C-alpha cells in the first residue's frame, strides 16, 4: 500500500473520528478507503447510465417487451460500462 498524508479542516477530522468511534470503521484509513470505493462505484454507475442513454438515443434499444429483451439490455449495459470503465483508466 501507498502511504499518503492529507490535511483536513478540524470539522472534517472530527467527523471522521466520530465515524470511527461509532464502531463501523477500525480507523481513519478504513473510513477513507470506503469513501473512495463509494466514489468509484458512483462513477461506474454514472458511466453506465450515460452509456445506456446514448444507446437508447441512438435507437439501439426501442422497447423492452419480453424477459429476453430486458436481459439483453442489462447485459449490453454491463458490457458497455465495463468497456467505458477500461477506456477511462
């Protein structure tokens, strides 16, 4: 792992300490890693939504009438999201 030093205003440090003291996190680093993971997930979801919207706008998906249509749509979303995710890295 890489060690980082960050500077935070006191209210943010107090917040992190309260989260650790709540027992949900073992230490400051666990809390911050969780924040980064959530941000990564949020960005991935945003990318999936944007990619799906573009596919819809281009006419790739017009209607979802059957379970197969829905399954194919979801699979396509995941495939495009994975591709978008690797393209952005």
